[in-house]
């Protein structure tokens, strides 16, 4: 099974590319939000993609679906767990960034989900019913700034921040906005954090300091 590819961009079409890897050209389907990220890529540019490999008895020809980050592929795998949404329907549906879709699911915003290609009211509600409570960590996938409540943006360029937020929400009972704020504060205090364990430690170091200051 193919899980990751690095190579040169050989061909680019509306919904797919051909990636040349060690003299072999791989045709890779891309969701719209991934294709959009390649707008400025030119032929022969170096690319790396995480791959969802799809092959079944009904679909004997292998299909490769590409993502910029592993967390995006993980979200895709979760998304296709919704009844009647298979990989081919999902790759066409994902016209918005993963973090936007995840936030819509967690906030029960069917209106945003209906903007996805091929998703109507009934399917939007089914997606929410199936996935709400499971997608919060993907709201922090984007490599941009996390906004604190005081309006300051804190750079979050590490996908593991999303995993920490997920544990804070799903395991420790924090609300998603609170968990995101805790992570943003921790990264602001210590921008050199390089792994989730260090981030957890910094999150709770800050929490202890706050509690002591209020005593």
C-alpha cells in the first residue's frame, strides 16, 4: 500500500496530478482544497503528498488520493466513515479546508457543510450526527495563527498542537475554544516546543501558575 510519495510534478489537471517518482508516474486525485494549495506550483516542481490508497473488489484499479499533511488524510478517513460517503464521493465533496469542515461539524453548522459539493441538508445532518465530538482536533490543522481571546495571534505551525487540543477536549473535558486558548498561550510562552509531550507540560505549567496567582 502506498502511504506517502515525493517527486516532481509531471502533469496537473482540474482534479488530479501526475507525480513522477523514480521514473514512475503516479496519477493522484486531489480534493479541491489540496489542489488550490498547488495553484502556484509549476511543472517539475518538487512535491510531497500523504496518500490514501483505495482499492476494493468493486474498484480493482487502485486509486490514490493526495493530501498535504497526514492530519488531512486522517480527517478524510474519518469523513468516509459516514454512511454512504465513500472515498470517491468524499474527494469531490471536500471543497473547503479540513479545519473549516471540522469546525462546522463541532458547532453543528449544517449551512457550512451544505457548501460542500454533493452535500445536501439531510447528508449534512448525518455528517454532524456521526462525527460531532470526533473532529475537534482537526480545527487546528491549518499552519496559520491561533487567535487568543485578547486578539493576539500566536503562530501554530505544528500539527501535534491539534492532537493536544483533541486530548484536552475529548479526554480532559475542556471546551474546544478553551483548549485552543490554552495551547495558544503555551506556544506563546515557549515557541521552541517540538513535541506534544512538551506542549502538554507547558499547558499545565501555565495552568498551575494561573491558579497560584489567583490564590
